[in-house]
């Protein structure tokens, strides 16, 4: 049996996309995602331009959350529970971290309800890794 050969450089084995395609791809990603640094920076403004949703359980929220985040477990996202927010409100959802899909579930629910949404990459674990303040209660 022939032995498989390992490419000498797995990074360059597949050529990079053309610049125009790469720009479109990364622009698309930024339309769906933000990160802890960007959220932290925006929350320091008088009007951050979004509502930050902690979509974990109320118990996880009480144990520690991003200051200014609203506790809104993803299973409770419905048209009725969102009625207090104008339709154009941008929501940024986060969950525990990269090992959790709660933010994806919340983002899907919000998008299906016609609401603008982004996911905060890293979630609560990313927030803590960055060394940002955590609120409790």
C-alpha cells in the first residue's frame, strides 16, 4: 500500500483566494460577528449602538456577566419578549464561550424574527481572558 505524502507546506498547499473574494468574505464575517474588544470599546461610549444580550441561564448571568448586558436566555427570545425594543435595534448576543452554541441559537432566533444581530466571539470566557470587568448579580 502506498504511503500518503504530507505536503511540505500545508499553509500554501491551497492558494489564497483572490483579494476581491477575500475582501467580500471577511466583510461578510464582520456583518455577522464582533469580538470582546470591539464590544468593550463600544460599551465605553454614551450610546454603544446595540443591546448586549447574555443568552445563558439566569444562574450563569448572576454568577458573572458583561457589565451592561441584559439577561435574555436564548430560549426566551420571541416576538413578544422583544416587543419592548424598536425593530431596528441591533442585538449582540454572547454565551459561555467557543464551546457553547447558545449565541448561535439566539442569533438564529433573532434573525428569524427579522431583528438585526451579531454574535460576540469568545463569549464570557473570551471576555474574562481579555481581563475586562465582570459584573455579578
